[in-house]
């Protein structure tokens, strides 16, 4: 402060002396401002992408009740790892045990009805077999009676013919005997023969009637056997219908029993996966139903998913670099992800690409990607936030300048160039990706050119500057005396 005051006093004294002399004071030449410069470098650089991600379980199983009942007990410790099939909750099973017993009784009753129907069918089948045997016997008796009738009719005809001949002999000999033309003995013989023939006719008529009676009896036996067969077949049909009904009832009873046993099994709620179980959302004694909120959630967290979104422009840029689907799929498999946790520490295990969403979100214009990170210790939990970083691509022969050298003015970018004569010119450039603390320049610069990194606000286009190499560790230069 004292030196500055002395400098001001000296300057005023010089002005007074110059005024007394009657002439204007000589202009003092200002030294050029000192700036830090860096050369435009060319090299291959990896271009990184970094996004905010949210962790989620690879599989998130919402544990819900499948039947309605009162919560009897919770069988796991909240926030611990559980195994597949491990019991988590139990509902009151008594109602469902009663349903199982009822279904078992219905099944036993249906099986009894099936046994009765099978017994009825066996009885009817035996009756049918017996009736068929009787029918065969009756048909044989009918054939035999029919033969006897035919034989009796033939015999009767023969006897009638014999009797007619005997009657004719008697009628012929009677007048001859009266005239003593033939011996009386011949007439007596003829009369005797006629009487024998008549007796034989009468006997044959009786035999024929007997044969016809047997024929009628055989027909009656056939009709009775047919009637028995019809009755037995009707009983078989009835038994078959009863069997079909009983079988259907057994199927229904079995289905009811399986459903009752399934519902009884649902009273013991187990974990469907190996994973980390969350806090229970219900207390013992609560009425639980399938419409209730999930009792808890079990998540598979090794590996754990990290979901993040990239802008649509980055997605399109990636497609342009890998237009073929097979090439893009192979590229995605090569990606290695880093995880920067919320405290700034780097997670020690690398991640890999897992999936890419099917659509771009209309509201944000971004697409969701998912990476998988090994989590053997279970230190990463669903819901955590972290930054995900990976090498998007390698820019070959990129021109690089420090980010501090680039000035943005209304969506335009420019740098201050220092020529070989140390004069400054302003150069508009096009920028690409940021790489660390540097910026890729796509147009406007050449390798080896010098750009102003520190002191840009002090330079005047066309005026010279004093340069020094830029270093991130070096302190900023002290202000030049008299500089504005």
C-alpha cells in the first residue's frame, strides 16, 4: 500500500512539472501482459462417458400371499440373506386343513360310489352271461322241438295214409264176405287192421301235439332269455353310467383335494429365490389376502444391476460408430464399467454391460442402459446412487487443448492464439468431447499452435503478450503494474 501511494505521489509531481514547462507529459509504454500458453497436442485419447446410476436387484421378488388368512408368524430376520425355499411367513392353517379333510371325505365317497357301480356292473354282466346261456339252450330246444314236430307230422301223414288203405280194404271185403265171396277171416283181418291203423293215427296225433307243445315251450324260453338279456344289458348301461358319474366325481374330488392341499401349502410363504430379504410390511395378527401389499421383497444382489440413462444423441453417435447389429453387440460386450460411489470412492470390481432398453423415453429423450457389477460381499444395495463410467470410444489423432483455453460465446467457441511474433489473434473453433481437463478440437486449430490458457481476459487481439508455459501446478501470474 505504501509503495502504491509513493508511486501515485511521484506521478502527480511529474504532471505538475510538465505543466509548468508548458508541454504535455510523455506517454509511458505499458509492458505486454504475461499469459500462460499451451501447445495444441495431437494424440489418441479414450473418450469417457459418465452417468448417474441407480442400483437395483437383478431379480426383485415381491412376496405376496396367495390365500387369505391371519398372519401367524414371521420366520426370517429382516435385512438378511435367505435361501430359495426358506420359510418367510406363515398364515393360520386351520381353515385350510378343514378344507383338505372335507375334500378327502368327498374323494372317499366318490370312490365308494365307483366300487358300488362296478359291483352292479359285475352282477349285471353275470346275469347277461347266464341269460345268453339260457338263450342258447332254448334255441337248441326249439330246433329239436321243431324237428320233432316235423317228424310227427310226417308220421301222422303216413299213419293216416295207412288208415285210409285199411278202411278201403274193410269197405271192399265187407260186401264180398256177406256174399260169401271171400272168407270171413279176411274181413275180420281187414277190420282189425283198420282199427289198428286208427289207433296209430290217434297216437301219432297225440305225439304231434306233444312236439308242438315242446316247440311252444322252447319259444317261450327264448323269449324269456331275450327278456333277461335286455334287462341285464339295461343294468349294465345303468352301471356304466354310474361308473362314469363316479369317475367324474372322483376327478372333481381329486381336483378339490389338490386345490385344498395347494391352498394349505400357501399358508407357508417361502422365498422363491436366494437373495436379500427386506423389512416386513405386515405384523403378526394382520389379516392378509392376495390383494394386500407385498409382505416383503427379496432381491438377488450378486451381481447387482446399475441402471443409468444416456442422451439420445450419445446413443445415435454410438450407432454411427457401430452401425452393424453384430458389431455393436460385440462392442457392448467389451465395455468395462467403473462405479464411483456417493462418497467419491471407486468400487474395486469392474462391471459389464447387461441390457439396453427397447425405447427412448419421450419425457427425457434418453435411453436406459443397465450394467452388472459383482457384489460378493453384499455391500451394494438396491436404491443406492452412484456414477457409472466407461470408455465410450478412442478418438484417433485428436487435437487437444486445456478446457480453460476455450471461451464460449452464444454457442460459439473461440481460443486466443499466440503467433510466432507473440501477437494474439482470436480463433473460432469447433469442439468435440471433454477428456479430463482437456477439450477435443475438431476444427480451427493445428498441432503445435499455442493457445492462451491463463490471462485470456488481459489479451487484446493484434497486441503482443509475454508468454510462459502453462502448468496446472504453477500459480497464476501477479498483476502487471498499471494493467487494467
